[in-house]
């Protein structure tokens, strides 16, 4: 019994000496969801006692518009005026902003909250949401086995966003004419913030559909463009057309030469035809004369032939008598 009486006071003393420990965690709140120029952006919440917190304000294009640090009170609470909203400009345009508070002692945990910077503070008229737009630019026609370049533009509230295409466009792919899909996630390169491109070489003829999927801060946007792949590009077809035009030009020149020669040949044929007509007329006129001459010749030859026959007969008679 004496041991129990001694132990109870010791346990009571130990409980008194153990300090009160706050639970770990980080909370973030704002005094409003929608702000207009000249309004104050007030943030408050809780963390660890006397903890240093990093505060960042991201613009709609994901750039850091404001960077600051604060220290929590002894009870872990904080209440801080982060910003007086200025008039809209290229540095502070209207749109959706993100507030991030990062703990320096709790393994870098952070809390984020979106707010809207607008010309009005009416929450019902201006909802706090992020709109991502994705535009895809691809050539209308291309040639098989010839590389083409496809451009992608991603914006949020009209501002270009996204620096790492491997994260922003990680589910982008192309639909081939054969029906299969090919991933383009690791092929994009950055031309400028929010502007990316990919060099793609088609290996099939037909329509290729580039399906770009942008994902940023929990919001997804889709964009598509189609390219018709031919056996050769328009440059090759244009060269062939030029060569065909040259051949047609040469053929046309040769046809003109042949036409001129044919025209001369027609004149020659007409002259020859006229001469033949004249000769035919002359021959026709000569036929009666030839007939008349033939009859006259016959009248002359008959007496001569008769005389020759008489002479031959007399010579035969003389020879017969001599024998």
C-alpha cells in the first residue's frame, strides 16, 4: 500500500512537467474569394508556434507575382495582409490567382487557395474557377516519311501558361489512319512559356489527328488538329506541274511549227492539184487527136502492107518457076 501512495504523486508530477504539444498541420484562409482594385488581400490560418512560413502569390500565367515570409504567433495562428490589389496591368491582369503557404518545419507541406481578381467583387457574377485553353496548329497536308512541326499554345484567363511540356502535355497523342494511337508526351519542346512544338514524321498515308491534352492545377483542356498525309508533298507536286508545263510548252511550239509546215504543204497540194487538173484537161483534149492520128496512120499503112505482100508473092512465084 505504501508503494501505491508513493507512485501516484510521482505520476502526477510527471504529467505536470510534460509541456502541452500542438498538433502538426497547416491551415490557410482568405478574407474573400473575389477582389477588385484597391481591396486588401488578407490571409489567415494556423501552423506551428513561432513557425516561419513562406507565402507565394501566383499570377494566372503561373509566374510569381508576390513573394513574402511571415512568422506565426506563439499559439501558431497568423493573420497577414499580403497585398493591396493594384489597377490591372500586364504584371497584375484580371484572372485567377493562387495563394500558396509553405511550412519550413513540417517537411515542406503547403496549402493553396485560388482567388479571383476582377473588376467586380460580386461572387455570384464572377465564379472562382480556372479556364485553360489549348490551341493546336498543324499543317493541312504533308508527305509520308517527311517531318512536320506541330505547335501547341496553352493559356489560362488569356495568359500563356506552362513551362514543362512533359508535365503539362503528358497525355498528348496522335491517332494514325490505321486506328492505333502513338504517344507524343516526351517529344515536345518549349519555344516560349505556353508555346510548345513537336517534330513528327508520319509513316502512313491518310489523316493523322493530333490530340493535345493539357493538365494544369487540376484543370484539363483538349485541343485537336488534323493533317492529311500524301505520298508526296505539295512541293513535289508543284515541281511536277512545272515540268509538265515546260513539256506542254515545248509540245505547243512543235505543234505550231508543224501547223506552219502543214499550211505550206496545203498550198503545195493545191498547186499540184491545179497542175493535175490542167494535165487531165490536156490529156482529154489530146485523146481525139490521137484517135484521128491513129486512123490516118492506119490508112497510110494498109497500102504499104498490101504492096509488100504483093512483092513477096511475086518473089515466091519466080523462085518456084526457077526450080
